């Protein structure tokens, strides 16, 4: 049985996609995306927490991708509880797909 190795291009593609997401999040008039929008609301991060940026760490062949959340997004959602600044949440393929779609980006995740 042969070992299957991911191409080094995998990490390059991930990095490019993360840069595009961060650029779109920082753009004037960008949508405010919450943990609930990405299907991430739980005890660790309230649904009203706002996505601030994305980043990765770990093995370049298969990086772990995280989102930093803060918030809440509106005073009306403050009842959901405070979010510690810089709350890091690991983003998996379904959340990354939703994130790209909500930002109008055509990305490939989990391929």
C-alpha cells in the first residue's frame, strides 16, 4: 500500500483563501458574520459573536484554521453574553464553506 501525500500547493491555496477572507472581512461595507452564521454557536462562543479574522497554524501540509471572534454584534444581542476578545475557534470544512459563500467567494475547502 502506498502512502498518499498532500501536495504542497494545498497549504498555498489555504493561505491564499484565508488572505482573501481577511481582505473581504476588512473591506468597507463588508457583512458582519457571526458564529451563528457559520454554525458555530455553542457554549464556547455565543451565536452573536462576530468573526474578526481567520488564521492558521500547524503542519503546512494540513494546517489548522481558526477564526477569532469578538462581540456581540449588536447591543440587542448582548443578552447572549460577553465574548472574550480574541476567542479562537477552530474552523472545519462546513464552516469554511459557509464563510466563503457568505462573503461571495468561490473557494475550495476540504478537497
